[in-house]
């Protein structure tokens, strides 16, 4: 049921564990790789959800990003527990994992980058560990774990147990359809070369701290979707679960107050829902151009802020 251009098993493994998931099938061997005809600025902005892995690989070996990400058929990113910035403090990412798919070409070798013995093993494959100095993070760096799963996938994670869990799912005979069938609008969105989902984290009906900034800008949001049609050079951001017309009207009245509050908190850029259109009673949608220039770059960054990626801006 999944789109042909999506590794459904990898997507399901990541969706089952993370609140925010992004996918691309483009070359990410550098931050400004050509994204199939888009400008360097647009490509660089769209690569933000994958920048943690890119930075970690750069800190592992100067050749690793090109040798690994330049050969992937697809890359799926999963993150959880975004904590928005407070005052002058930076935001925190929380746990994250990446699954790189290589198809029939097979996975690049990881062991050539390491002189030490493996940290652990999963499914008989070694698990490697290093300290990655990731963009925008602390000087000491963060622990990164990596392992090969079958001949088609490499898994990278900030937590060893998360890596093992994803590896088990990738090795399972389960094709992941039971997970993907529950993803809103999956059949249509997964056809695109680039997409992202975020399920707004809640507990007992109350918005969690890490999603408080999202509740502030888009009250009632349940799911955020973003996808790009690279050939047509347009992207769409869709917010599900809101009382759409009420949100649009309310935010028109409070927009100036919101901008001032975000400035005091050091948060932003954030999209104002007044720029969205109510496509039905429970959906907000905005379409913007990927044709290039500062305006396009700003719109991409603004859209990614809904997913928590203001931490990299």
C-alpha cells in the first residue's frame, strides 16, 4: 500500500517510535547538495531535518557524508521530545534515529571508519559508537550509534536501545503496513520525494511542554504534514485537527501580540496561522513556491519551525 518510492519497512520502523518523521530520496552528501533542480539555498533549508546525521558523519570522518549519504536510495529521520528554547537558551532535540536505505547496491562499510572494537551487536552485526559534534549542539558532542541491518539498511541513533529496536523491526517479516495504515493521508503524501509528519505530543488531553510553542501558534493541532513537489517547485504544509475557521479568525486578532511574545522568548521564526487557508472545518493548508531566493528559504524555515526545527535556524 506504500508508495513505490518509499522504503515502507524503514518508514514504519521509524513511525512506530517517533513523533516527527521526515523522508527524502535526494542526495544529501553535503548540506547544499543539488535537490533535483532547486537552488542551493532551498536545498540547504530542506535538508535541515537531516542535518544532525550530516553533522555527525562529518565529525566521524571527512569522507563519510559523501560516501554514505551520497549513495542512499532514501533516508528516513525520526525525532522525539523537542524542547523549545526558553529565554536565551537553545532548544534541545531529544532522541533521534535515521535509517538509510541502499536497495540492491548494498550498504557502504562502516568498520573502516573505526579503530576501536564495536560497542555492542544487534542481529549479529556490530554496533559502532562515536561522539558526534552536531550542528548547534554542545562542544562535548553527542553519542551516536550506528549499525548495518541486512544488506540494504544502515541505522544511526542517539540511543543504543532505540537503534536495537529499529533494527529488530527492519529484520522482522512484518512489512509495517499496520503502522502506515494509521498515518493520516499516507497514501497520497508518501508519493512525494520529500515529506514530513509530526504528531503533536499530548498526555491525558494536555499539551506537553515540548509542544507548547506549537499550541501557542496553531491551537488544537493534532498532525502537521509537509511535502514537496520538486518537479513543480511547490511545497504544501497541512495542519490537521484544528477548528480551522476559528483558528484563522482568532489569529488575525492576536497576530501582533504573538509576534511580540515570540520575540521576547527568543523563539522563531514561526508561521502565523493567518497565512493558512481553511480547506475544510478541520484542516489548514498553505502552499508556497520552491523557486528560490530569500523568500523561498524563509518560507521553508518557517514551515519547518512547526516541526520544531527552529533549533537549527
